[in-house]
C-alpha cells in the first residue's frame, strides 16, 4: 500500500508523518523506517524507529532513490512500513516524470508486503493524478 500526504510548505505534513510513524510502532509487527533529507526530526520519533538521513547518501535522482529503497528491502526482510519525508527533495525529479517510480513502489509493496507513506510538497490539485490516487 502507498499513501501520500500532500500539501503546501508549512501545512503540517511532517508532523502528521511523524505522528503516523510513532503510532505505527504499536500496530506494526515489523521494522518501521523513517527517511528524511536531514536529521532535523530524528528526536521526534520513538527510539525503536529506524531513522535514516538519506541526505548522507548523496542520492542524485529518482533512479538512485529507487535503488536505495530496493537495497533497504533486500537487506532487511522485516520492514513493514517506510515513511518518507520530503519526497520531492529526495527524488530530485519533476513529479510529472515519476509515474514509473510509483509503479515501482507498488511492485515493491506487493512483493515485500511493505507499506510506503510519503509526504509530497504541493497542493493536491497541482499534483499528477498518479500521485493523487494515493492521497490520504
């Protein structure tokens, strides 16, 4: 399953994502991962959540980000949910060109029984339909 939290900057997307991640620890039976582009919110998460500063890995584009996610799943079969804050900053591509990325997330989600929850900056009416279909 893929879920997308969208909204303009300052609309509370990150706060909502952090709350969802903390709540997931009580509900999930596997590992909970939180990806961000910096360390700013590391201490807002429960200590059991695996926080990863993806900015440390110098991801240059969406292809590298996709490989990064795939590598995480290949090395840990116990991941049940991955939360991604600042998706646009990590993917470093125009959202309109990322339909393949969301198809890939669907495949990974189904094959590995993992959920993805992403925060995407932008008003819902400005986002492509292939992203809005995952809006919560």
